[in-house]
C-alpha cells in the first residue's frame, strides 16, 4: 500500500513532527464512538511507536504505519492533501474521496516540546 502526500500536506505534517523528537505517524480507521467497527473515519494519529500489528506504508515523506486490520478499508494507492483553508487533510484515491476533513490527532503518552 502506498500513500502520497502533496507538498502542502507534507509541509503541514512536518510542522507537527518537528515539534518533538518522538513519535511516528499512523493512518487509522477510527471507529471509536461510531457504533460499529465498520463505521469508522480515516484519521492520522501521532503515536509513540508502531503497534504490534502495524505495518509500514510506502511513501516518500514520512515513516507512516497502519494496523493490518484497517487495510481492508483502503485502496492500494491514495493521496493525502491539505484543504485549501489549511484546517484539515483530504484522503483520496483516483476513485473516491475517503474524507475531506481528516484530522491529525496527537495520541502520544507524553509530548516533549
């Protein structure tokens, strides 16, 4: 699976990652509060380290991980872009837009800024 980042999205994420020396980026299919496991929302998480079931996604910009059980919800090639207003990210493929308002959430246990 491959995730490409536009220049704008990569610059915005780099800003978050440069605030700290620890943590990795993870693409999650967040179903917390959605009612069932197949009703989720694609979300970028900043986590302390990859989980035991995570695998590394191909990309040129970041160390990016995903839980194997979430792989079924996504296509083999996707792009992360930044909304024109810069508030949220857009996750899309050639066939669809997964979300036009994807958040980046810091889920690390501690932050050293």
